């Protein structure tokens, strides 16, 4: 079970760093969700194996006449980590899927040219680039 803890820790750290990429793009959010779900699988597997092994050990100690109990806080932290990984997997998926729609808050389509914070964007119709000016010169030379 300890090997599964290490594998889950590796994928959870990868998901943490990819979570920074999730702030910038949908792909980062889906990649974070993927690595988080792999970490969730291995963490749940490790927690299940740990719970089963310790309960069997406790029962064997009790049947031999010894007093034995399980560490509640240890198992609480283990299963809380499973719950947090499950929640983060769901939220990363929702974050990637939420920005997909037409009426997304980050999209300027359908918001009247306003950005996320409500400020109006500058017009991009005439940017004054050199390419546009060169084309205008060519058109005016051809017409003369």
C-alpha cells in the first residue's frame, strides 16, 4: 500500500503544477483533471488496502485476547485525501467544460465587446499596421 501512496503523491504533485496551467487554458484544466483522477485512483486503492489490512490485524489481535484499536485520525486523513482528490477532479473537469460555451464570461462574443471585468475593448478593425498601409499604397498607385 505504501507504493500506492508514493504513486498517488507523484500524480497529485503533477496535478498541482498543472493546476497553474489550468488558470490559463482549458487544456491545462483537463490535463489537471486527468492527473488528479490517476492520483485519486491510487490514493483510494492505498486507503482501501490500508483500511482492510489494519482492520484484519485489529480483529486478529482481539481474537488472541489483546486490546487493539484503529487510529481514527490516520484513517480520517487518508479518506479526507481521497475526498479532496475527488472534489478537485470534478472541479477541474467543470472548469475546463465551463469555458467551452458561447456565453462564457471570458469570451468577448455575445458580451457587446466587453471583456471579463466589464471594460470595453478597443476596436480591432483598423490597427494601423504596416501591411494595411502598404496595400492602400498599392491600390492608390494602380488606380492612378
